[in-house]
C-alpha cells in the first residue's frame, strides 16, 4: 500500500491505532492484537511449526522477513547519515 503506515498504542495494551495511507489523510482505525509476551508467542509458534508443519506457523513469511531486514538496514543507515534513507530493493 502506498504512503505511510502510522502506529500508535492506545490505553488498552492489546489495541493499536493505525493509519493507512499518507499521514493525516485518513482516520485512525483500531487493530486488535493478541496480548502476551512476544518472545513466548513466537517460541510457541516455532514449536507448532516443528510439531505440525508449515500450516501452523504464525510468524513472518520469508518475504516479510526480507522487508523487515531492509527496513532495519535503512534505519541503521539513517541513524549513521542523519538523513532520510530509501529502502533497498
């Protein structure tokens, strides 16, 4: 989706307020997320993957993992340069 994806945490810790599209052009919308320890939930999902196969995996897809890595790399480069950095393709 083009534009920015803005996330802010509301008072209820299991609801995020997100804005899809360009900043301030659309209203915020709630996104319910499971409550719990993220590391534990990820470990449980990995255990289910080993036990039950690919269909049990609830973690990031390979493509999402690459997107996350590219984003982290751009954040690192921005911190070093002090400038906005484009995501690598």
